[in-house]
C-alpha cells in the first residue's frame, strides 16, 4: 500500500530514542519474555545504484542529492513519453513511480528534508531511513497476521531498531518475519494486552468524557509500552481538589487488568471539544 510523502516524513520525524540491545532471549519482568535479534545477524542492505551514485558524487564534487535527482530524471526520461528536459522538472512530482534500489524517488526527496531537519548528511539519512518502505511492508504483515496479539510496533534508537510487543507468547512466525528486517529487532512477549484492546479502552474513555458536562476539552492517547491510556482533561472550572475531581469523572475501567487509565488535568485547552 502506498503511503503519502507527508506520512513518510511524519513517521521518520517521530522516532523514539529508547531501546535495548543483546543477542539471545533475555529475562525481563515477571510474565514477559524478550528476544533480541542483533543487527549483525540481520540481512544486509544492498543498494548498488546508490553506491555507484555516491562514487559519482565524490568524483564530480557534486552533492549526492543532486546526483540522485539527475539519475532519477534520466530514468524517468527513458521510461516516460512525457517531456522531462524543462526547467524545474522533478521526477518525484511528474513521475512518482521512479524507484532507485527499491526506494521510491519521492521518498529520497523527503530524506533530503529529513537530513536538513536533523542536521545530518544526505548519505546518513539514506542509511538510517532508506528502508522505510520495505520495513513498513513487514510491519503491515505482522499487524495483519497477529491482529489480536500485537501490543505495539515502534522504531527505537533513531530508526536503527524496531520494538515489537505481543499480548501473549512471541509467535515463531513473528520471529521469522522479524529476521527479514535489516535492523535490530526486539520482540517482547507476555505484555498482557493487545493494541486493539488498548484502542478500545481509549475509545470507551473518550466516549464517556464527551458526555461529562464538567469537561471543557480533552485528549487521549494509548501508550503501548506501558498499557496506559493517557488522558488530559481541561475542566470548565479548575478544581481545588484534583483527586476528587478525577474520581467524580467516574471513568469506566478497562476489562483487561493490564490496561490502566491515567488522567492529568490541564488549565489550558487541549483542543478536542467533547460533544
């Protein structure tokens, strides 16, 4: 399934910098299991065209981003009957299906934006984030094959690793899929809840808060690391006793004991208006 360029940038720019490394199954808190697939044992990334373009950039003294754009334009010209030699031509816009080593050229354009935003080189942006599309296909497959078991999937260590949680034990098929990814993967089993259950718990809380007359605005989001539904409420009148106000909301409690609801009050608007 194709993702918009803005969606790709959004994913790349919302990275979590947590994680752990290791080699074999590790013991964690009671009731959980952890398997770490080290980067050294995962598949290597082969990008022969980009490697050649890097050498061309070095020998010519031109920026790699410019060399990549020129190459994409040549590919587009060879495969498209449309004119490609006009000023300002950009294959990412006119020929969005141009691919270089399996990476859509449109994503390579976005990686230039990411590089400038993160203060890193274009080369490093490609190395760190260039597998976004292929990784996403494996993540989609994990979610499709284990819809009731996945408790969360997220990048860690600035996109150098992936963390995958499961409600129960880690399925062997999930390990098989994870071994196809060119990055370190940490699989955690026995978390006690699924992402679907967490979303349902959030929806229930949001629906309830929409009916409360004392709530001015509110927002909620699920934390798949902890199993918490984190709720921020702006009361119409800030109470003197926060605990009493929170108890008075009479929030419905999740059926799953591994899922909890955490409420924080805000004197400022949190944007979502009940009703």
